[in-house]
C-alpha cells in the first residue's frame, strides 16, 4: 500500500496546513505545490484546509496574535485540492 492509501499517491491529503507548528504540516507535500479551489474559485491564500469537513483557514488581514502568528478565520464550503506539478489533468481530491 502507498503511504496515503486513502487518498493515493497523486491526490493531496484530506487535511494540510502551511504552518510548521501544525500537526497537519507536511513539507514534502507542500513542495509539490497544491492548488485549492474553494466554493468554485481557485485560491492562493489558504493557510490550512480540510476537504472532508469542508473548510479552509485564511489570514485575517495583517493582524497577528500575541505569539506573532497570523490570525486566521475559518470559512466553510466545498473544498477541492490537487497537486499543481501534475499539470492540467491532475486528479482532484474532493468530498463525495
């Protein structure tokens, strides 16, 4: 079996974050480049996403918390993800 038997080698993980302190951070997968479509629009400002739960986190302006991390807000809706290094016909991970 592959390391991600649930999503497959060419599908991004269900839950991923760009913050290295997060338990959902995976530098190897992020280096491949992940495209995100949220509510039908391709977004490039996503801090974290979860396909199965249907949400993304985006930075709330330039506001920082007391530890210097960007403040984020959670938006709910349909989320789709794919590896950008696979080109135009990349398989898309989405709920359902």
